[in-house]
C-alpha cells in the first residue's frame, strides 16, 4: 500500500470535525420549512385535544430504560447511547419518550393534580442504528401520553389525534394497524403456550435466549426463515381474557364512531416490552422497509414498574423524519418555503433607517420581514428579495423619501406602486390580505 493510500484510509477512519455525525439528518432552509410544518402540525393536533407540553431531559439514568423499556428489546440490548458521566454515573441519551414522561410524572406527583394526566412532547431521540433512509441515529418525534385512566375511549382518542395530524398534513397513503397484547390475566398462559411452540423450532441460540426472556420478541423477528417458522404460532388475540377482549372491542367501536379506518394485525409486536392491551402502528408502504411512521399503545404496568402508583397509560410516538418523507412520496407540500412575506430594499443610509422602523412596525403586526443589509445595490438587493421567498418588496431611495413614498413591489407580478411612507404598514397589510 502506498503512503498516499494509507493516509486516505487513515483519514477515512477519523471523524471529520466539519461533518455531521453519521446517521443524523440536518434540516436547513428552505427544506427545514417542511420539517417544522410537519412537527408543528402533529403537535397541534395533540394540543387541540388538551395535551399539555412537557420538556424532557435529553439523557436519563440508564436504569430507567433497562427497567422501563425491557432488557430483551433491541433498543436496550443493542441501540442505546450509554456512557459514564464525570461522576461515573451510567446515563443514556433518550431512545424513546414514554419512560421519561412516566418518570417525570412520578417524580413531580403530577398524577395528584387530576386524572388523566395528558402530556405531549417533541424533540430528538437517539438510537445506534445502521443508518439508511428513514432510519437515523438521531430521530425526531412528536409524542403524547395519557396516564391514569383505563378507558377504551382514551385509547381511541390517542389514535385519533395521530390520525388527525396525518390528515391535516394531507396524507392519504397510510394505514392504521391495530391489535391487543392482552393483560396480566391472559399473558402468562399465552406466554407458556408460545414457549411450548418455540421449543419445537430449530432456533439459533441468541433467538432462543430472546424467547426465554420475552417470547413475544420472536414474533417480531424480520428474518425470512424465522418468519416462516412462526407461521403457525398461536396468536395472542385468540387467547385474550374476557376483560382484554371487551376492551379491544370497545376501542374498535370508538374508532368506528370517530371515522378512523383500521386494519387488524394480530401478529404485531411493538419494539418495546411495556405494551399491554391496545397496540397500534401507522404504516406507509411508500417508504419501503422503513414503513412505520408512528405507533404506540397502552402500558398498564409501566408506572408501577418504575416505582410509582399502579396507574395505566396510553400514548404514541410519531416519527417526524419519516412523516416528512411520506409527504415527499405523496407529493404533499402544505407549507411555504418562504422565509418572509416582505423584504425591504433600502438604497442609502437614510432609507435603511426608515425601513428598519417600517420592518419593526410590520413585525409587531405579525408580518415576517427581512431587509437587505451591507449596503447592497438595487440589483443585489432584489436578488436577495427573490431568494427570501417574499411576496412583496419595499423599495426606498432618496427620491422616494423626498416624495414621502415607498415603492411596494409585487414580486410575483412585477408590478410596483408608490404608497405613502406614513401609512405603508397598513398598505402592506392590505396587500397581503388581497393575495391571501
């Protein structure tokens, strides 16, 4: 190997301080407009249903996830970013939101303020995945949790909130898959039945160990050979307790009442161990292998497992990144990439002083405004106006100041009309109203 080749190989192994870490998407203008629109639309659907906002720590004690998420899950056993801090405490960047919300509710006694506790959150989560389209090491989610009431109507509300978010984005090519994972009354008997079935299969040792810890995990195995072997495995929906079966039936009735379409999927197993009863996933086949755009379910034993009172809970997490990809697949773009609505073009220092004040006046009325800075000429400033996405430009020079006017230019039609400087804020507002 030549010295040059060896140097290139060494450079490839070293992280580049000027490059984002592998597997982490970045959103910059103008594309970031779509990201924020998707995130805010999903969150707004939850806000309308009375879910208050909670800001969570980005890292927690590692034990929280080991206990709450489940040591047999891929999330805990393979995917967590875990490290020792300077105090030699084991901490983990949050891989999901529910355990952190439940911990916070317990710590701050939020459940004493009335039930159900309804919370929403948004932000980054971290998993050491093999990076590919739609599968990132820093993933963005919007989530909700409703804690303290075991009511099928609440399960249906949580699902309907997610569905409303997708609908308001204009998505149509997704489907809701739903099942029940039973309760403490029927799960032990089903577990024994499933383990008996698995004992008759020729499984590799790691898979057999997963089956020993939680046999439901094997139902979630994506390898073709294992999927084929599980074809005749017993299904939990066929062995539900009467209470779980009644709960599931009522959830479906409420979804029917709400007009939320669904597809039963009795083989669904979510990637986290805390789920009970209602379990669901929103799937978009246009995304290929990473088809899940959101999901969740009920977790009736989680709060007690984490040291709190025995209260039930239900919630979801929706992937903002994947939902944005789904919008791209369907050609849905219900957002504007324009940074501003109005762009000021001052020609000279006095014009800049005047337009700085005009911009402040417009901003105080809720209009997004930017200006050309740095003493650019008319041509350069108008290029900046076009790049900003503004609908109108305000062009002001010395002659305009003498006349007491400013040029209001429609950047779509190209038409420019003089308006009085003293009343230009109202004139701009009226012009924006006319174009919608």
